[in-house]
């Protein structure tokens, strides 16, 4: 974990302290939770590196997927 300093508006700080007391949790835990949620919501969507990595030169793979996967995993 990294340590940082955050400056809060006095009203926000009081609300944070009240919430922390009501939930019997440290205010730092609530801040970490809030930052993690914000970062997840606002992070750019990532595409898996393997998407588009191969050149099959076929444009019908999506339409043929069920047929191609038939029997997969069966002994």
C-alpha cells in the first residue's frame, strides 16, 4: 500500500468521520474503498491483448463460432 495525503473540505471530513463511526470502520478504509470504486468506474475500458492478434483473414468466425466449438472439451 502507498501512503498519501488528501485535503478534504471540512464538511466532507465531518461526514466521513460520522460514516466511519457509524460503520465502525477506519476513515482511511472508507477513503481507499471510495478511490478504488472511482478508479474502476472511470478507468478506460481495456481490450484483451489477444483480441485481433491473429490474422485468419476470415470475417465469418463469429457466425461460425458454435460450429467450431462443437465437441470441444469432450473426451
